[in-house]
C-alpha cells in the first residue's frame, strides 16, 4: 500500500482553526516572505509555474486566470467561492472549520499579486460552524495586523468581508455569486465579457474556490517546483476528496493526483460497506458523470484520464454506490435537486428541469412509458449549451451518464412498473 500518495501533513484539533496554532504550523510566513521579497508579478509567475488548477470543478489554470488582470489603477477584486452546494462535496467546509487562516493568508497573497484592496468570502448560508470559525479567524487576523492598512508594516493594504448566501445552489456559479454580492438575485451573467475583465461592480475580478486559494500560501513558501513534483504532469499537486455513500471510512482525504482509484477506495476508504461489490462511483459531485465500479477501478485520480473515461474529478465529491442500489431512484433524487435549484432565468433550464423531474417521477411511480428514455436524452441534449450557466448542462450530463451506464434498470422499471431491486432498502423511493 503506497501511503506516499495520501498526505498526513495536517491533523485537525479542537483549536487548529485558531491563529496561535496556525502560526505554530508556520502560518503567515508565506505572507511575510511575499511582502518582503516578491513583486506582485512574481507571485503570479510562481502560481503559473506551479501548474495549480481550479479545485471547484472546472480545473482551469489559476495562473492564467490571474494573468488576465490589468494594472490600470482602478479597483480590482478577489472573491473566494465558499458556496459549496454541490451534492456530495464537503471539503471546503472542512477547510473553513479546521484551517481558515490558511485561506486568509492565501487570499492576502493573492490580493497583493492582483492589486486588490478589498476581497470577499462568499459563504453558503447553511454553513453555521464554518461561518463562525471563519468570522473568528478574520477577527484574529485583523487584530494581528494581517488585514487593514500597512500589513506587516508594508505599504500593502487589504480589507476583507465575509458575505453569507441565502441557500441558492446557483450562487456557486461565479457570475451568479457576484450578482448576489452586489445585493441582486443570484442570476448568472452572459459572458463575454469575462469576470476578469468586468466582474464585481463591473471591475476586474478573480473568483477562486476555497481549496484553490488555500494552496497559494504553501506554493509561495515551497516554490512552484515543489508543487509540480506532486501529482502528474497534467494534474500537478494534491486534491481534497470528500468521500461519502456506501463506504466504510467516509471523510475528507488529501490525495496526490495520479493515485489509483482502486488503492484509494480499498486501502484508505476501507472498501465498500459490508463487503458488498462496488457498483458505481460519482467521482466529482453529482454534476460529473457516474462511472461503473469496473470502469473506475482501472483509472487514476488524474483529470485528463477521468475526462478521457467520460467523467471528471469535478469538485472532488466522491459518492460510492454498492451493488443493489437502484439507479432509477438515484436519478430521481438528482433531478429533484436540479429542478428545485434552477433559478428560472433560462427557459431550457427552467422548463427542462421540471419536465425531466416529472418524467422520472412517473417512471418511479410505475407509470413509465417506453418513449420516456429517448425523451430524457432529447431534453438533456436541448439543454446542453443553451443556458447562461452550466446547470442545464450538468443535469443533462448526470442524466445521460446514469442512463448510459445502467440502461437495463430503466427499461426493467418501465416494463414491470417496479425496480429491479424492490425490497432492497437502498432502492425505496425517498419521495
């Protein structure tokens, strides 16, 4: 068993979220190093050379996003996306609860690099303990002189505000998030222009995920080369994976990219509950396509490899399913979520989500029709690329992914009016 790929660099304690303990772990030394020895463009260069990719789902190169920002003397903004609403994903919550100062230090370094005077954390409204831990960390950081004017005695000044959302999944989309920060409905915006050109208050804005930003302090302290040495050539570094479902050891794991899924699920996560056979895995939150157990056990935790297999690492929300799970009712749960969370701005999403939800409800009620499956494919295709944000696409990916891999279960349900697994607790409708 290769434990080199499972990092043991930080163990949370009852006080690990506090400033004193963070300093004891070397906290804020990267900020001090940045302000004393680096120019803003040098920080962006280090992040670019590290190969750091976004950890919120898109895996976009962070340095490339930062490099778009132009130094025009006008306000620039940085926003940490802590609106973690993707089902199956809870790794950002873990950071906020156990190590919020690493996020704050990294945001200060990023703000310095991007000429940002005011930065924001937009946090999911349902997060209570994460919000209180983060708010406490912000207060400690201000008292210690890390925020405000003349940070650590330098000419650099930066303030931060923590803004709570109101429970909208679509606010996790970057432009919808900025609309919410501005006090508007969290409606996503048409692009172009990109947010790095015209974002918050129509000024250049970088929006990065919590985990993405939290890597910055470590990279600055250890150098770009140290980050490149971790992981694979096309997926450098480590990632946090939040594992749930039919698994013996659910939780959050920091994994070096390139580690085999089979080793991770069996050795670190303890295997499938009750020794059952692995049926399938949603690897990166419900917006990523499901893979069968046979498929995923051949793969590594590597973004290009996952894309080639028809899925993605997404937001790192790994949901494990044991043999006996009814995939028809699983899709019902997923489509109920998407229908509920559609903001209603775009007709294909607003109407398409409800249509798909009603179809799957009818199938689960035992009244499915043979034409329902082709219709779900047709609606998914109609939603793909026709909505302002990616929610319509994501619901279609989830739907098509599950039907493609488990079509026989849907055909059986429609023909017999019941699940192939009726009697199994995992297959009972949650309606």
